[in-house]
C-alpha cells in the first residue's frame, strides 16, 4: 500500500534523492588523502550501502508490474534496462531475487535491507534455500533460513555456497542423506544433459575447443593435465616449462595426453584400431633444416620454414611440417606412412622405430626425469627420443642412444629452428638458432 499523499513524494524517493544530493556535495573530494582508518571505514560502509541500495532496487523491481503495464514493456526489468542503458540480465536477476526476498525468504530480505549481508550473499542463500526438498516441513525451512542468515555474518559467498549445500545436516540430519542423494542425482543428470564439446577452426593453424563437462569429469581431466604440468613441488625459474603461463602449459599437456592415449584402448574404427596416420616421403623423413639456416624465409616457403623442410599430411586431412611428422614418428599413437618416389609405401609404422616397454623401464631407471637442462619432469610423463642418431636417418633403437624428454622438450628436439648441445652432465640444452 502506498503511503504517498497528494503534494508529497514517497519517503523512499526522498531518501534516495537526499543521498544523491549528499554525494553531489563531495563529488570533487579525492579519497587519496583519507587516512588508512578512514579508507577502511569507507570501503566497509560503501559495501554495506551498495547492498542496501541494490536490495531496495530489487524490491522496487519486484512490485513494478504496474510500471510495465503503463509503459507497455514485458516487465519492470526490461523497462529499467532500456531507460538506463544497462544489461537486461542484471536487472532481471535483481527483479527475480527481489521477488524471492519479498514473497518467500523474508528473513534474508530483512538482513540485506538492514545491511547485515550483501546482495551477492543474499543471492547465494536464496539459491541454497530454493534447492531444499519441496516437501520439507515449513518449520525446518525456517530454521534453515535463520541458520544461513546467521552464518552469512561470518562467511563469504563461496563458503556460504558450500554451507548451503549441507544445511540440512545441521537442521534436519535425519533426512539430510536422502535429500542430498536425491539432489546429487538431479545435479548429475543436469550436468550430463548439458555436456557439450565443439571444435571451431580459427583458420590460422589452431582450433578453439569449447567444452562443458560434469564437474567430476573436468576434475579428472585437470588431475591428468596437472600430472604433466606440475609434477615438481618447487617450480624452477631456470626451467623453460615453468616460465610458460599455466594456460599454455595445460594446453601443451592436453596435446601430450592425446598423443599418449593407447590406440588399443580406443574403439574400432573402420574395422581396425583407431589410429592417426601421417604420410610423408622418404626424403621428407630424412631431411632436416640445414646448418646455418635461421628463422628467415626459405625459397617458396612461409616464415620460419627453410628449404627442404617439406610437408606431410595426416589421415585426418591436416597438413603439417615434416619436422612435426618426424617428432610424431617417435610416439606409438601416431603411425607414419613413408612413401617412395612413386608413392609406394616403403614403411608403415615399423615397430622397431619405437623403444620397447623394457627399454622404457631401463631409461626411466637411468634418467629418472626429462634430460633437458633444468627440467625435472618425472620419467613417467616423458617420451623416449633417439638422442644422437635419429631413426629417420637410419639410427637404431638402442638403449644407449635413448633419451627421456618431456613433451615440451621433445617438441624442441624436433624443431628445426633449435640447436641442441649435450652437456658434460649428460643433460641436453636447446637454444634457438640466430
């Protein structure tokens, strides 16, 4: 019911305009010269005031049906977004929350209106309370609301979210397990239904991967990738890997993970085990960047490609450099198809190019970790590399010529723009050619 009388404006509008006048009076005052104590009080008070103002806006939006009717808009939030040139989503969220605080969760509404909790905390509490079993006794629902409002004085939104998921364990422990199981089943079903994975080629040699996964699947993927990217307890500033941004390291780790998936564990595809094949000529397999060639242009080639580097084609339709194909030939999950001058198949993934499981174990015992200088990625996450006599140049897959390298340094070993130098310690140092 409105308490406005003819000739008088609503008290809330009077208060808002008074606050606006007060802020106008200090519009040019610089907080730079406030003391530390004053700055701390300002920040706390402004946060509380912001919460109260946002709550008031939510309350007005919640009762703005007549405004929508008069202006011909869908709802008050839509009108506000157009009038103030702000996001409809934010106004809609505040309107929805305002309705919930006004009509159902009044204790939360009173707390945010009084400035005891923030608007963000109120949103978390309402979400948690809405997730309570619909058949829960009203008295227990009231206890849950009171408990969470009290806890909001001690915890931030993420912590409140965790507390909200387990509020029944406090107010109704006898029904908590059954309710949690039911809620988790529904959550898992929603997550599975929302699972998506899409590929968007960028046209520059890279592809954006967009995915939405159930939490437990994403967590497992993170553990796998972190095994490649963060095996050491204390990162070393001398390590090439540690200097890379975390997102880059995880991207490299994802590539390495795919390259090391055992082909015999994949579904049959076309009657045979799923395998990616790389086709290149014998000359391309044997050729590497000549001495002294830097990162400039080779005849007829793009930036960074020297003469004779060559190209190879994968069975999935992509074109890659022969240097990348030579690196892939070291891994068991990629099958190199080597062609002669008349395109006859000279070699279809000779298994003797690969180090045997017994040799891998011996390399792990001998090397312990990646042999690149300054890198200590454990042997379990390394790849076996022909150190001095590459397989593509007739080298033998012998233990004495084997070397363990992590995926990152294995790429450098096959990068034609990097030189390698064997140090007296047995480690290998890779430097870019200049």
